C-alpha cells in the first residue's frame, strides 16, 4: 500500500527544528552531559528468532529442574534451550527431556564419542564400522518415542585435540553418516543434527580444519560453533577477546558456504575479567548476535570450571551481569511459552 504525504512549509520547519535539537542533544551526549554511558549503550530489540539457552552439568533431574525454576525467576524469562552432555552407553535421557519440555525448552544433547570410565577412549573407529549400531538404534528409538524436537551435537568440537574423536576427519564423516542413517531408518525425524566444531582448530592445520569434517549437506540440519573468551589471565596464549574476535571467522565461513542453514552458538562464555568487564562483554555479544540474522540460537556455558583449571563461566553471582544478560538476550520475552 502506498501513502501519499504532503508536507507543508510549516511542517518542514518543525522537522528541521527537531533535527537541529537532536543533533545538539547528540553532541551534548558525546560529552556526557545528558546521558550516562549505560543509556547510550542499551541494546536494541533482539533479532526475531534468536533464542537463548544454558548448559547444565548436574546429573540429577530434580536439581536441574530447580535450577531452571531459579533461572526463569531471576531472568524473568524462560530459557529456550537446555544443553547437557551424554557419553557413549548412556541411554536417551527421557526423564530430563520431559522436564525440559515442561519448562518450555528444547533439549540439546552433546554426545561425547567415548565412555568416561573406559580405558579405550577412541571409540570413533568402532562407531564407523558398526560396533555401536545396537546402542544408537535404541537411543534413536527412544528419541522417536519422545516425539518433540531434540538437538543432537554428535561428536562436537571434533577439530580440537582435547577429544579422542578429533584429528580423524574421514572416520568422523563415516561415523556421522552411519549413525545419521540409523536415525533415519528408525524414523527419529524429530532429532536435529548439529555440526558443532570449536571456533579454533587445534592443531591449526589444513588437514584438521573445519571443512575437512563436513559430513555433507544431506546430513546436517544446523550449524554450530563453540567458543570462549578466556580473558587475559588464563594462560600466556589467551588475551581478552570480544564476541566477534572469538566467532567472526567461523560465522563468516558459514555465511559464505552454507547461508541457508540456521546457526547455533552452541557453547559460549566469558571469563569474569575486571569488575564490570563481563557485563560489558555480554552486552556486546547480544549486539553482535543480533547483527547476524543467520544465528537462531545461543547457549551460554553455565558452569564454574575453576576446579578443572578454567574460568568460572557462570555469571550467576554478579547481579550486574545477570541484568546485562536479561536485557541483552531476553528483551520482550516472558515466562509464558
């Protein structure tokens, strides 16, 4: 529909006056006379379709449910995704998935391709040749019976040498395609497959680069990427990085090579830094994500890993950081789903 607007000379004069006042106000704002920095940097409305979730490590269903209730209350919003890890041999976790669904969220299962207590850590070749087929067939069947959407990060961070399934791109692709085929045979079409590398390949070599692990367009539903700002004090190799410094290279690759696939920031977090530094990082991250419409989901790694030699990724003890996350990632959201 087209609208014809006729401006009179008086109206033009009013517009010009308002524009002049706006320019003057902005000049004064630059000097700090009118607005505090927090007002000038308030995040805009979130991009439609960007939904946020959290990773939980607790392995008791009732404890995760309590944390979800607490989180919903403090954020004044309901997380859309809840991520948890499962290693080989553990069944589809129906009780937890039911709780997540009842809270209006979608389960994201990060499947580790090893058994934690097993001396043989590299199970990828066994998966590729079919040794684990009965396990995955049962897992897929239980997921199908669950019925609602489930995101599966099969062998995530496959380009990082901290996992036993890394450094084997051809075997990884064979294993991915084999298990994906089992899920198709079983009819578990409610499972969304997320290709989820680390933001940096370790070792950083061509044969270990992200594209080398690509299973094929017919085998992936979502693109994912994990990345963290470890800050200035973690070790000699890390410095403080803003969101785009952590993720831009991979996100640009996705936008160029697979622009039609939705993207999930499947793990992200920020070290505490100096007072106020993480709150500013969270706000910057929300703005950076909003500028990339291909990003449809983002999951914060809500876990204190200091006992394991990493930062405390949880921002729960700092009210300013909680407010920054709430205003940056949940504008307009409510606890009603």
